[in-house]
């Protein structure tokens, strides 16, 4: 047995980064749907309104909204 640790490959790092980005986008999408529902918008009677986690925050979800670079604030 080798006593040294194996170096992590770039492919594994890229996969892990992709998974984390996907989770972040999903969390932001849920937060947007929740805010839309609270505002009484068109999503209020959508399929996510009746979901089991509609009113409960996710365990790893931060309380404050995170700014994103993918969605610029355009009005």
C-alpha cells in the first residue's frame, strides 16, 4: 500500500464544479419561484406551489440571496 495520497485529476475537479454550479442554479431558481409566489405573481398557482419544499428552505441554502453573474439586472 502506498502511504502518499493520490493527486485529484482535473476531470474530477471539473465534474465537481459542474455539479456545484448546477445545484446553485437550481437553488436560485427555487428562490425566484418562492419570491414570485410570495409576490402573488403568475407562478403562485404553478406546479412548484404545491411541492413539499415550497415553504421550507433547503438545509444548505444560505438565508441571503447570492448575486449571480449569469443573470444581469436589466430593467
